[in-house]
């Protein structure tokens, strides 16, 4: 048995083990001294070495060199070491590559493995000690105990004070903190490739930061804009001056304006690009133009309707008087009935015109939208529609505990009738129209719904799989008498105008999603109220009392965590009815501080809070304080990635805003029972 002699040192032992078993190694460092040392040292021990002086060069080297190990410096020009690590970790072909950061600063971190996307860390220090650490890492790769590498930090014992480097890192973090919080997209280019992207730019472009870095800037744009972008870049570089685009360009279906700034520092030349997202601004301007147009049309319609009503009075009223005087077998009876029917149809059109002139709702009552839909489905108009479109299936899915809105049942009925009719008529063969109602909560500044106020809404969605609507037609769909249908055979051309006017009268919002051949989805958001129509009050109250009795608590304590005061009041009122003791926290940090000092039986935790930490981060901190804490998540959205993450971490269940007494009561009761 051969035993290692006591005099044989660690480096000699490792060197022998690696001889003849060379690895492919990439070294990335902006120091020529370190690069020369690493190349000489690693090749001396039988390894194949490729070098790169920065992140961009490293990615170019990787196009023709496939390493098993990457030693990466932390602070470099263009793509820094930490970002290069994240890029490599995001690429499937480098899944099994060992990534080691060479940095004294990273090694000094309390837990560098959680901050940087690397497998191990070696502190830069005296070359002799650093050599030993490099070989120690390589040796671990040859053993069956490869998991020991994860999170390994070597060389901390030999570190000297490095205040200059630390100040440089702090300066870099300060610079990136500023860029991370500006609303404009900010990119830096080296040649034609992206080497930096702030969060706003990532949001505009789409995808992840790792997928954007090192990609070609010009490929972000649609092909029709590539020549324009190329000309702007060339103009900025040739003239060494700032260049701006005068017309919007399309990036990831968003409209952006470009500002291109060439930068030259010694031998390093790059280009800064500022992306100004004007999509929402264009949407708001379009909405304003439409509102002004409808205002003018409404004024005109009011005058016309007034005169037409005077004319129609005789046409509608006199036929009845004539018919009463005619014998049953009179040949004049049928023509007079046609005159009367035509007059009534004209009067209906006038009523639609009058809808355009209204400013506000003349009738203000609590409306149960589910009941309005049910009444329409039982109406002669609906059965007539089915007889014309027998191949169309109408599917109905109504929220059982739908909140109410304040307004006019008659106007609501017209919304439903017009949208269902349009959906059915857009289907040429077999197809489906879906009618859906649900309670939703809209958070402030919801990007997909510009201009809508925060709060609780009833969402009415009517969708079809018909012919769809082109982008050009969507721009004009609410204009009076603008229609693709044959006038006189299918509607008056005022249906969508009436829908628009009614929704605006009720303080609501319309969202349209459609494209040719892919059907149409009309989403109507109506401000919700927590009260029932008088006609339903007694029936609903009886049902609620039975439900509440089953869901009563026993003075258990519940902490409400939400940044909206109104939501606290609603939740506290419901909890009091159910027999719970409510406490309040208006931010995640306030909730953590409360639970540090006191205990509660359950936490109702909102997932989206601003400012401060959100629901997921709050849940993490609560779990650190008390892993057994019962928590119910509350959200105005469907199940998002962050909700799923919280549920996987141990949160009991989630409830969508706006919640009813029965829904939240049942969730609390079940959560208490599950973890009793």
C-alpha cells in the first residue's frame, strides 16, 4: 500500500492527480497579469486554457470553445462577472459547467452563493495560496463528491483590506440602483451587441436580462424598422453626436422613441440607447380623441333625436287609432300595421341616439348583472337570435356571489343584447359565444388597463370565436353608424355606440382583444358595490344568515395586511360579523414588526403592496418568525408565479379580491381546521 509521504505538500498531490486528466478551462479577467499567470499555471498542470478580458469577449470565445470550468473575475468592463455568470446559468448548454468567481470582494460576502450565480468562490490573494485553491477546486471536480463544490469559498484567510475595490463596487451599485429605478429603458451597446439593460428596458423588450445581454440590438425591432434603426446608429457614431428618432418604432408590440448617445472613454467606445415607451401615452391620447369625438356626436344626436321624436309621434300613435276603426277584413289593415311597426323601429333608433346625449345615469338603482343576463336569456329577442343562428352555442358562466353595480337595468340589458348579438353574427358556421361574470380587484396603475381607477369591479366578458376585428376597425368600432354589417338587415349601426355610452355613464371601462380569424373578447369593467337590489335583499339575507352561522369563529385573532384603507374596513367588518378579532397592518414591514411582538391565529396577507415589500417577501419574513403561522393570501389577480411560490412555501390557500363574507369565512374556517 502506497502512503503519501508527510513531506509531500497539497499542491504536489493535486498536481499529480490532474496530470493526464486535463480540463477545458475558460479564464475571464480584465487583468493581463492574472490572465498570464492563470494560463501559465493551468497549462503547466495539463489543462487546455482559453482567455477573455471581459464578458463580451468571453461570450465570443464560447462560440468555438466548450469549457468544463469557468474562472470569472467579478469587476469587468461591459458585461460584469456576476451578469456573465447569470447568462451562463440561464443557457442549457452550460448547465453542467462549473462556474467559479475569482474575487476577494465576493469571498468576503456573508453568503456569496445566494448573491451570485456561481458554484464556488476563490479569493484573489497571494499567487501561491491562490494556486493551491484553484487546483483544489479542479480536484473536487474529479471526485464523486462533486456536491462539496457548491458554495465553497477558498482563500478568505489570506485577504488584505481592499477599501479601494470595495468603494468601486459600492459606486457601481449606486450607479445601477439609479438606473434600476428610472422609467425609461436604458441599454449600453458595444459594437452592435447589448452589454447592459436596466429593468425598464427588460420590461419593454420582453424576456429576461440574460436573454437580452450579448444579443444584437437591431434584432429587437421588427424587420420593417431595422433599416431605420441602423441608419440612426450609424449617424450617431459617424457624427459622434446624440441622435433621436422622430417617429415611434415597434419593440415587442410596444411603441418606443429612441435616443442614441455615443460614448468614448480612452480606448473603450460604447453606445448608450434610451428607450421611451409611449404605448400608454398613445392609448390615452386615442381615448381622449374618441371621447371628444363622441361628445360632438352626442350633441348632434340630441338635436336630431328631438326633431325625430316629434315626427314619429304621429307615425306611431295614429295607426292604432285607425286600426281601431277598421273592420277585421279591411285591406288597409296590413299596410297600416306595417306603418306602425316601422315607426316603432324608428323610435328604437331614436332611443339609441338619446343614449348618446346622456351625461350620467338617469336611473340609479342597485343592479344584479346576473339577473339582467338571466332575463335577457329568457327574452323573445334572445330566442329570435337563436333562431337566426342555430349553429351558435351560447355558454354562460356566472359568478355565484357577484357584487352589484349602481345604474340602469335597461341600459345594462342593451349592453348584453348588443354584444351577444354581435358575437353570434360574427360566426359564419359552428361556433360559441361565452358570457362570463366575475368579481375582480384592479390595483393602481394596472398596465393593461390604462386610466382605470383602483378598486372592486364586476367584470362582464362576452367572447366569441368568430371572424374577429381588424386593428383599423377597432379604432372606429364605437363610432355611430360605423358597421361592417349590411345596414337595414342587421342592426342600426348604433349598437356599439350605445355600449360605449352606457359603460361610460356607469363609470366603467371597456377592453377589446381581437384579431381577424381569432375571434373577439369584450371585457366590460363596472364599479362594484357591496349591496344587493331591494328585490333580492330578503332572499339573499336568508341565505347569508345560514351561511354565516356555519362559518362563525370563536374570537380568534386575525391580522389584516393590506396597503389600502378601504380594504381594511371591508375585511374588519366581515371578520366582526364572523366573530373574529381583527388587527391591522398597512405594509409588509409593519406586519412583520407586529408579529415580532404579538401572536395571531391567522394572517390575511395582500400580495401586492406599495411601497415596501410585497406579499411574497412578507410571507418569507413571517415564516422566519413563525414557520407554523397560518396565512391566507389575498389578491386581485388570478394565481400568479409569486402566489404559487408562497403556496409552495407553506401558505394555506389564496382568495381573490373582492371577497364575500361566505368566501373569506369559509377559507378562514378551513385554514383553521386544516392546521388545528
